[in-house]
C-alpha cells in the first residue's frame, strides 16, 4: 500500500484573488500553471516595486513571498516582523535594498511619518520605513484585494444595522451578509453559510489625536512629547469623545467569559470587573471577539477554499478512494501500489482534485500529488 498525497497549490491566494476580482493575479496563476509564467512571488515583488521580472533574484523573491503570505488579510508591519525571519527577511536587512528601490522623496515621506506611527513594533525609523514601504507597495499592487477588506466590513456593519435584509456583494462573487435575531450569516459562493453568534456593534467614544492629514489615533497610542509638539504647531488636535464603531460577536477564545444565569448575556472579564457583577457563570474559552475587514476576508476566503476541498473529498470517495486524512489544503488517500500503477490511479486522483469548481469555473486550480510509502 502507498499514500497519494494531493496538495492544492496556494489555494487561499487563488481564492482571494478570485473573490476580489484581482484579474492580473488570476492570470499570473494561469500562466504559472501553463508553464509560461514566472514564480508568483517574483511577480509579486516585480509588481510592487516596478522591477523587471528578470531582475528579481532570490532575496527579492523572498521579500515577495513575505508580501504575499503576510499581507493577504490586511497584515501590516507586525505581520512582516513576525513572519519575515522565517523566510530570511529581517527588518534590518530590508533597509538598504528597500531604500535603493524607492524614490528619495517617497523614502523621506515614510521616515517623516515614523514619529506618529502606531505600528512601530519597536523598530527604529529606517527599519520601520522599509517594512512599511514593503507593506504599502504590496497593497497598491493588489488594489481589489485591499479594497475588499473595507467592502466586507461595511457589508457586515450594514447587515447588523438592518436585520432580515440581505446585503449582497455583487463585486465579491455574490458573497452576502444576513442577520436574523441572534445570528449573523455570511453566505459563501458555494451556498454554505458561516455563522456568528450574537453579532453587535459597540459604539465607542474615546480620546483621540486628529492630525492635519486626517488620520486619527487613540491618545494612548501616541507618543505624548511628539504629539504635544504637533498640537503646538497647529498640525494636530485632541478630540475628547470621538465616536467609532466596532463589530463584536461571541465565540471561541483563549480567555474566559462570564454568563448571567437568567439573561444569558455574556460578559468579558473586563466588563465583569467594571460593572462589579456577581453570580455569573464562568465559561472557559468563550468570550467576545472582534470582527474587522481583514479577519472577515480570512474567514470568507478560508471557508470558500475549504468548500472546494470538501467537494473534492466527496468526489474522490465516490470514485473509490479511501481518504485517510486531510489538512487545510491537502487530501491523502491510501491505495494499492500495483493497482495505482496499473490503473493510473495517481492521474485520476490529480484529475478529480484539479477539476474546475462548479461555483467558480474561472478559478485556476493547481494540484501536486506525491506518491510513496510515507506521508509527505
């Protein structure tokens, strides 16, 4: 007996581009699959920095890889700082190459933004500027994917504000939001729904600093000395009660929530302390969770990608394959080694896994299958 281990190549990256309608990226995947196009991470760096593909060497490709893997769901400076070292991309090593690839005026603009930046992550000015430019250029290179984060968040807010009214995103492949009583539904292109318990909008009023360029930051996130200097120069103002809206639902967390035994209302640990509540029932690993554009995109893309995999698992089972295990982007079956060779089971496995998706026929799907006595 041997294993057939099938892997969907970059299924979430492809699904994200498909849902958002990022056509240049879909075409890049099609060209790659046909053997006529370059590696997508090279394409990502080339598009972000305007560098010819031929000039994208291995270090530049790695930066493109970090761009793709860390930024797909709104990841910023912190995502690059966290993920980058895994691929040999450290902030200190980014400074010179990013500076060389950036116009002097653009580099100076980012350096000037460092004092009031909220995402410094302990980085000195030049390292922060290099990482920030990497993130910014990556978002500019993917305008429709970047725009989709706000699109999804606004649709979610609208659905919560308007119960029993479907908010359909025609320019996001028909993904729709619908709230009924205590449940928010997100309908995926396959027809399956994601569910969120007790969705609500928290109206928050907080002290903020509003800068001359229109950017707004909470007071506690701003350096007091630098902020006061901006205020004294008339380049910023302090607003004591600036309104903002935050989407919250109840879900699985690492913390503990507290339920009122009569009303069934769930309180966070902080709310319990602030309201001085007693007699509540502790519920481990269940509390309030926030929803925002990037996280909604991750949920929708991951859900839609899983729907493709689930469909393929059903079709493989109907074709007689016994599935032993699966991960988020792979399916593994155990087959007779001789029959695999004689009947062409590996080719059939590839055909079924890589077949066009009925609800996303334009989505390019690529599959690689390893066969052997051990799981790859």
